[in-house]
C-alpha cells in the first residue's frame, strides 16, 4: 500500500511540474509567437498609428498627442513596459 501511495505522489508531483507556469516555454527561454502593440503603454487605450515615438531603432505607438508627449519625455521606461509585457516593438528603418 505504501508503494502505491508513493507512486501516486510521484505522478502528481510530475504533473504539477509539467503544468507549472515556471516551466512554460517562455520561462524556459523558448520564443513564442510575437505580439504586436495594440494598446498605448501609458493609458492602455487603442493606439493611433499617426502617433509614435522612435527610440533606439524601435517604434513606440501611442493613442494621441497627450500620451505622445509623455512617452517622448522618457521612452526607455515605455520600451521596458512593452517588452516586459511580451510586446515586440516595430523596428524603425535605418
């Protein structure tokens, strides 16, 4: 009976590890599908392609002129926010 209990425990732990978020493809360093930016990084409204800030060959889109000015003051902060959220920023042509 103890062997059956031990086997069940091992199987359950194995399943927990397999489905653990820390064992996801992202956590293991594997790339997942790219996610394009659809929301303004400052206010989370839908982006307007007419408003953007270019920073280190990356384009940060925003929703309008107010957020554009705020993002332009500190673009590094918003690049980090977007990349931490899994967003792939558009490359700016050189």
